[in-house]
């Protein structure tokens, strides 16, 4: 899945770079205009939005959908007759539309890839929809909504209330904060250097979480989960993959139906619960803190707990460390539990 994520990102960057090498078909500049909302609707091209611009502008790039080369002016004009292409500012809302007038009458060979590169103020709300292209959003603050039916997402330096959905692409999130809700039906998710209330869901890819703070909920139906240097409340669940957590601080709840669990816990706020139906559990715990341990597995291993030193074949073990206090539950239905 990691290779797949890198491939998606490479395709996204290549597509953006190709557009930058082209001369825009159309450029609209909105100097001295108040923009507080952005609405984009595209039937297939990529959308790139960059906030923080002093002078807002929209660049439109067009190629044939089956060719990376620019069309002749005559061929382009003929194909554009089948499209609606609009860039307008209406009552503070910047509207960018590129769509086919009648999908039933246009041939695949006659389709166009109409791409938007948009520079806006940082503070604004968005409603962005594309039928199959990738999305790149950066330096925005507000109520940010975006949707693509099959493209990848690259998100950087976003803040506010953020909600994004892709039906089949990967998602990469960096330097974001606020209420964040991201979903993909078939790609992987990578989130790093972000904070807030994060909800990250994929139906078939892996989750990679790094340097996050706040309350994080992550779930995948068929991939592994890796979390590094997370500080806060972490709730993660996978139906068919392994879980690996390192340098964690806070409260942790992790479950997998068919994979192993490895963890390195630096500090427990209130509780740790790690459960797998078919795999081993190996966790390093902060033994300088008071803990109530509830361990269950086909075999329990620990050099830190005296009552397991001579008899390691035990199904369950409940004991206290340093007088007890914080709850630690480690359970596996068909594997060993190792605590250090």
C-alpha cells in the first residue's frame, strides 16, 4: 500500500507539473474583489487550490483526455462546444465550472481534461467536486468541503472544519488542524504533523499516522495501521491487518480481527486497550507508572512481572504495578502476549 500511495502522489505531481509547463487556456484575475467562498465543479480534470494569495486568480488548462499534448485552437474550440466552462465571481463566491453538456452525445475520444489552478485568500469556505481528477489544497482556513469520484488528495496547511471524500484514491494530509473528516473507499491514508479531532476512514487501504496530537479515530477494512509519535486519544481499528504503535502518549484503543499488535507506550493518560482475534501482542509499557494489568493469551511473557517468571504458560493474568491506577488491557484469542 505504501508503494501505491507513492505512485498516486507521483501521478498527481506529474499532472500538476505538466499543467504548469503549459500556457493557460484562460486566466481570470480578481484584484480588489472580496472572496469568501469557492465553488468548483469539474467533470474530470484536476483541481489545485492555494490560499494566501494577495491577488486571487484562476488559471484554466485544457488538454485532450487521451493526450498530454495541447490541441490546436481549432480542435479545442470545436470540442469545447460540448462543454460548459465558467469562471465567475458572484456575491463573494468564486464559481469555477467545467462539465459536459450532454454525456450521452459526447465520445470518449472527444472528451477534454479541464484543469483548474486557483489562487485565493486563505480564509474562505469551499465546496469542490470533481468526477475523476485529483485534488491539491493548501493554505486554507474555513469550512472546507471537497469530493472526488476517483482521484487522490494532497492536503497541506489546512485549518477549520475539513471534510473530504474520494471513492478510490489515496489521501495525504500534512500540517492541518481543526475538525478533520477524511474518507476513501479504496486508497491508503497518510496523516502527519497535524492536530485536532481527526477521523480517517479507508475501506481497503493502509493507515499511516505520524506526529499527531488530539483525538484521532482511524479505521480500515483491509489494511495495516501504523502510528508513530501520537499524543492524545487514539482509537484505531482494522478488520484484516496488523497494528504498530510507537512512542505513544495518551489513551489508546486498538483492535484487529486478523493481525499482530506491536506497541511502545511512553505515557498512559487513563487507559490502554489492545485486542486481536488472531495474532500476537507485544507491548513496551511505562513501568514507572501505576497500572492495573489485564492480560489474556495462549502464553504470557514478561520479565517485568515476577508472577510470570517461572510459569509463562497462562491464559489470563490480572495484576497491579506500582499500586495500580491506569487500566491496561491486552487480549488475544489465539496468540501470545509479551509485556516489557
